[in-house]
C-alpha cells in the first residue's frame, strides 16, 4: 500500500518472454489519490492549462518529426519486433499526437485521463492505471493462453494464444500497449491506483520513472 512515497518497482517477466525480449520491462507504482474529486471528474485548472501548453509545443513540424526522436523511435522498433505495424497500430505517443493534430489540441478527458496524457506527452512513455483493489499481487508480462479471458468478469472477451499481456497472479489484465480489462479500470470512486509503464530497448529507465512520477505527484496532490 502506498504511504505517499514514490518507490517504483520492476514487475516480473515470464521466462520465455525474457529470453525473447530481454530489454522489455514493466515498472510499477502505487498511489493513493489525494485529490478530493473523483478520478473521472473534470480536471483542475492547472492540469487543463498544462494540456494547452503542451498543445502549443506540438505543431506541424514537431509532430511530423516525432517518430525520429529516440524514445518514440524505440517504441516503433519494438512494435515491429512483435509483429505490429506502427503505421497502422500506432504507438501511444504517436496516437496522442495524431489526435492533437486532428482535434486542434490535447483535449481534456477528466482528471486521470489528463494526468496520463500529460505524462505521455512529456516523456513519450505511456502509463496505464488499474484499480488497485482489483489487482491480485504484483504485475508482470507474459504470453496469453488460448481462450483465457481478459480480466475476471464472466463475460470477458477471450484471448488468442501468444499475445503479450500485463497480468497479475490470476488473470490477464491488459493487452500489452492495448486494451485494459474493463472491470480492472479505475471507477469514479477509486482511491488507490496501480500505475504501470512499459519500457523497451532504447528507452532509459529514468524516462519510465519520470513518467510514473509525473502521474504519482499529480494524483497524490491534495
């Protein structure tokens, strides 16, 4: 349980995944939400102002050249390594910047969504959040098993074998760089969050820590 300190820790990797992708890693953090508002409530003015500031820093030339920057390029290379075409299945930072260009700015989506977006745009490292009450033990990365559900709900969608997933001790909770199990996503009344950031070859761990710290500090603030 978080007591206010920022103490990120490495998640586990299934042995076969570690052998195939030795530089893949997941960094974890747990934070108790200090803000009185719901995590889905309207963001406070300072976060909305930060989104406007970041929007102004991503105009045409920066957006076009983004994929050549070291961290975005590393995620593109990893997508290709695992069989995804980053021009079709866009990396999180490229997807966010494309949305910014199409919609004219980084638009607010509520407190938690804005915090995660700010961390992503600041560092190019994606961070996801799960409701800590729904997580069974430490998170890690493994391959999915044929037909296993995404999450623990009776109607959860079934996975095909061999997909990389974020999992706890008893279930797959998210597709790597993709969908979260709906019942594990934070609800409006969630007060403890498990944050995770995924690192790949070419992305220094300091960037993962910075992305998690950005989220931790913003969510813990009272």
